[in-house]
C-alpha cells in the first residue's frame, strides 16, 4: 500500500470496539487509522482472492479434466458427422441439412 492517500473511509464503532482497536493499534505501534486500514485491506485481498479462484481436490480435478476431454471428443465426433453428412446428397443432388 504505497502512494498518496486521497480516499476517505468513515465508520462508527461502539465504545468497546473503539477501545479494543485503540489498544491493539498502540501495541502494534500504529495509528488507529493505519491499524484499521491495514486490517481491512488484508481482509479485502483475501476475500477477493477467494472469489477469484477455484481450488479443486485431486479427485475433482480428474473429474473436471475427464469431462472436458469427453466434451472435446464429442465435439470432434459431431464435426466429422456433419462434414460427412454435408457430402452426402439427397435424390435431387442437394446436401442434407439435418
């Protein structure tokens, strides 16, 4: 977190919450603002990371990989069938369009 701080965040806290945060900030030799901002920033990064990625078990990865491979094979097979069907003409010499 570098750079000039132009943004402003306001919040309200109970007396108990405020006292606890002030004590924690003092113990960490930080200002209350820096303590709150650092804690919120780190938490925000974790939340965004959790929603930005998917973690799979080895078993789930194998299932997903197999499903992708099966869909690729099915797509390739359909493409071949369509290509062959396009070369087959009906009695009028027109290609089938099914």
